[in-house]
C-alpha cells in the first residue's frame, strides 16, 4: 500500500476525489497509473508544409491582435501567427487570459491539431511554449494519461514527477534467474522510465518488464486457484433432471450440436465429485444464454441457489426478463430476484432476507451479488461474465460465505485457443462454434466518410420498414473531454439530418444507471428508432428488431471489439447490415477492417488480428472485454504472455505454494495485489 495522495503538494480534497474517479487512491496506484500513449515533441514544421488531421508544432510570431467572441456557450479566442513560409489561424476555447499572454510580435512554439475550416487550415487548442521551454522537451516522449473531467494531463504529469522526486525504492521481487533468462530490467528503473522515457528504446525496455509482471501475477493467481479447486470437493453434487430436457423440447428452435455438447459437459461437471470450473467460449449470437439458464434450472431443481452475474445493469435486467419468460413458458415456480446497484434500499433489504432464508433460488444481478451484505443460503452455482474475473477472486469471495460454489464463466470474446489456455488456466474450456441455423449472416461493408449520406438514407429506409439502427461513435481522446460530449454533438447533428418523426436518442457510460435502463427499454420496445452510443452497447444487449449497426471511425476500435458491436444486430429474423466507416486512409487500417468485411467468424477474426499486430503495435487499440490489464494487451503482447506463462510454470514446479525463501518477496507482492483486487470489488 502506498501513502495518501494528500502527502503530495497541490492535492487537496477536490483533486483527491478526481484521482479516485480514475482509480487512484494512494501513491502506489499513482506510480502504476501508466500513460496510455506518448507525445513526441518534434522539430517545428513550416506552416506551408502542414496537413489536415495531424498534430504539429510551429515556431511562429503573433501577427494580429487576439480576438474573443462567443458561440455555442463557449468563449472563442482567435489570432493569426506567421513564420517565413506563411500564416496560420489559431483558435482556443474558454481561455480568455491568452489575450494578455499573446502580444502582437511575440514569438512562441504552438503545438496542436491541424483542422480545416471554410477551406483554410487552422490549429485548434494548441499548447504554447517559449522557444527555450520547447527546446528542453524537443525529441522527448511526454506521457499522455487517461483523464476525467476536471483533471488535466498536466496535473497528473506534475504529480507523478513530484512523486518520483521522493520515490521510495521498491524491493526487487522477481528472482534474479528469471530476470536474466527473460532479459527483464530492474523494477525501480521501469517504474520511473515508463512515465518519462528519454527515447523509444527505454520505453520498450520498461514496458516489457511491467507487462511481464502483470501477466506473471495473473497466471500465478490462476494456477494457484486451480490447485485449490482441483482438490475442492463438490458439496453440491446434482442429478440430471427431466425439467431441463422438457425445456429443451419446448424451445421454439432446436439447440445446435455445439450447444448440446456444451450442455452435456456442464451436466457431467455438476454431477461430479469435484467442483465445476468451466469456461464457455461462444461467438456473439451463438446461444450461450440459454445454456446458462439450463444450468440454473438444474441447480434449482437440486435444491441449490444459482446466481448469474452480468457486467452491466442493462444486461442483468435483460437476463432477468429472459429468465422470467422461460419460467412462464415452462410453468417453473422458482423464486427469482434481480439485484443491482439501482435497486432501492428497501427492495435490497427484502431481497437480502429472501436470499439468506433460501426463499430466493435464482439470483440475477451485477457485482452487487458479491457484496458483504449478501449472505447465501445454499449457493451451488455462480455464472459470471468474463469481465468479472478481475483478480480471479469471485470464487474466493463467494467461498467465504460457506462452501465454494460451482463456477461457469461465459465469454463472447473469441480468444485464440493458445492464449485462452494460458489466460483461463484454472478452467476447463467448452466452445460453442456453431451459429443457430435460423440466423441470417450479417452483410458487411467498409467505406470512407464520403459514404455517410448514403448510409443515412439506407438507415432511414430500414426504419420505414419498421426496423431500428445503432450508430456507434468513436471514443474521443480523453484530453478532448468526455466521450459523452462526442455522442451528444453527433446526436444533435443527425437529428437535423433525419426527418423529425424519427426518434433519435443517445447512450453513454457516464449516464446514471436509471437513465441508461430507460433508454435501453425505450429502444427495445421500438419507441426509439436510432440509438447513438459509445461502446456501452457492445456487451450482450439483445434487440432483435435492430438491423443496422453503423460504426464511425472504425479504425479506432480493436477487431474483437468491432465484432462484438456487430453482434448487436442479426439477432432476429430480418436481414442485418453492418457499416464500418473508416475515418483515415491508412493501408494497415484497411487491411484490418477487410478481415471483418470478409468474415463473421469471431475466432477466425481474432486469429487474423493477432497475425497482423507487430510487436511495435504498442498503443494499437486495446481489446475490450478481455481482462482489464493495466498495461498488457493479450493480443499485442502475446509473446510476453507466453514467456510469463513459462516462468510461472517453472516457479510453481519448484515451489507450488511459494514458500521458499527466494520467492518470499514475490509472494508478498502477489498477496498485496490480490488484496487490492478484493478491495476494489468492495469485498
């Protein structure tokens, strides 16, 4: 554990709260809050050589006055600067003090994004440096951190610099032979250098060590958990029942061969002597939810409680409604409850009492299900989403409430099998690799921004036929503000383009749970025709009437994430379409998007994506949904992942419970990380 952030000069209550918003609670969290990217401060360019869409520096003199005007609720500050090659218009928002700073004739280095307005280039919201200050950072790599509203990159950078100035050395926890064998640098050097590398080589060296550590600790946790669960006796052995067979018979469709195989593997596990630990990997739309529901019915028929934990309230509510429908269609009488963060205090008390007494048999919710206040009566089965495996801690968290339950993990992220075996080393793996026969394959197209008007008229045509559409906006660079603002602007823009009888609403992660639920319900009921959203819709949302998925700036997303988004359509009887709008013309982007254009098979896409990513693709797009590692990325860093897996196997072969003296520091670090992971879950 680190010290309080208040020990840093300039951190008061307000700043401390902002840091907590991004998961930084003490100085140890801050030192491990790694930059998400780096800015390279290059030699200033000539104004005449500037191109639209780039971030550049120019060394220029202010050649006009500084003007302040108002528009769209913002103060707009403009001036013109010039060098020997030409003139450039420069614009800032809400920075009126620049009037006194920028005197006509004074010279500065301006660095910002080049945009085009009324066919003229301009520089937007540039940083301003004196020539001497710019000289000091020339050619260096400056950290760019993920932000929240009210917390600037400058503030985080200053605090990290201050912390490094009084940095207490960490004791080295990796055994020397491991460091030498895998060519890993010293931990203290890496923690300093990752924030302020002098060049790319230093960055790569420090990043390699930190990624290795992150993967190593994850794999050690997984393997040590496997040791415990392999020996763990199943205190809830279950018998197969006719009820599940009848439900399968009553379904309005036939289960695929892959679904039936997976179901038989689960039945076999649940009736075995040792606890079930199974991962069901299935592509989007392959029918994992019905398998989860069958497992819950089997547990309930055997007198056990079953809990299903979803990553979002929207999805938890959807599962609850789906299960209630299954209950009604099959005359099942199990008491079923929904428990989420927005359940009222009074309802929560009633639900807690029902769970504790055993009256509630099927419990569906978010991670509110594993809070301390929830005492289970006889919890025999927990079904969780891959995203809830943070520190591989749920089972341990739930085990403290009595005998450990059987665990089923559902994953829609198609991870190539070689990586899945490492990441999910504590689980047996089932794969549902067949799509239901009733599903029509989605038609895809990858186009440039010029196609947008055509796309809009296509969406309107679909809406007139009674269908609905999603439009996904790119994540805005955090320093540009919240992604919510991006969605708001886009929604306003297209509300002017589409006829007024088409209801267009937005959805984003910063909205309150209640608002999100009511928007999703209105979309599911057909009241909203176009939903403009960030990627919050990517996980599991099911609206069979939605037939168009349009993704703006598709190049900003990982292929696995785009495939997840595409999985939101094609869920009903109608032909569905996916339009990927490519915002840049880079060949590598086109190559990656072409994989999606050609195939709807998530496992093929993940494998191809892996082949295309070079080791230099460090800040390529993080894959969503697959383990929230702070710095590692299982796709970009698959070689380091394999090395960490080898190292973990060597360590545990020699010392299964890390009791040898040479592994004491390693064990302490692992225990400390596991404790943090439980604290973050509120357990």
